[in-house]
């Protein structure tokens, strides 16, 4: 006789279903500590597109490694309902955030990390002529992320 009732759905399953900023940072750092991630930087052509590799995924947490060849960039985007954290593993990333109609820029270097709210709109690119590698954690998974462009000084959604 089974003394422990089994969950009826994945939503009823035991485990962590939400994450604090600190927890997201810790899990991103854990995944970033995997030395095999450096292989994602091999053979990246200059001016090529960034490459994303999904490292783990549940409805409550999604992990990505993103390789950034020199000259690549993300578009302006948000993360839907997800909050997140990222760690730069190699190189450096320049993050530009859209804040009340203006951009705020910061450089995040190898070993540094950052958390962000779900409503953040930003774009990211490697600094200088060197490629970069980063690990990103999102909670919940990336659903409903949107892409934007700047038109006449305002953000305009271009894709959902």
C-alpha cells in the first residue's frame, strides 16, 4: 500500500516553483561553473549571430547558454512574465536598458552577474572585438517575451 499520495498534475508536483533573485543568481552561477561551456565559443565567426543553447527547462525555470560573436547583438526585448539573472562566463557584455524613455548602459565582465525584473526591456552585445559567453536563468520559463524597436524616441513592439 502506498502511504504517500502521488500528485495529479505537474503543478501539484513537489519542488521549487518560484525563485528569488538570489536563487536565480546562484543557479546561473552553478551552470556557469561548468567548464565544458567554453566549447560554445569555438568557431564563432565575426559578425555572426548569437547562438543559444538550452541547458535545462521546466515550466518554472529555464537555463540558457548564449554565445556572442564579436559584432552580434540581441534586439530590444523583454522576458514576458519571467524574472532573470545572467552571468558572464567569458568576455564582457554591454547591456543597454530602456528606462523611462532613455537608455542606461552598463558593462558586465567575466565573472560578474546581474538580475533583472520581468518588465525590463534591454539589448545586449559583446564589448569590443572579442566574443563573449553568458549563462541565463529565467523563472518562470520564457513565455510571452516581446521584441521592440525604437521609433521616434519610443519603444514600439514588433513581435510577440
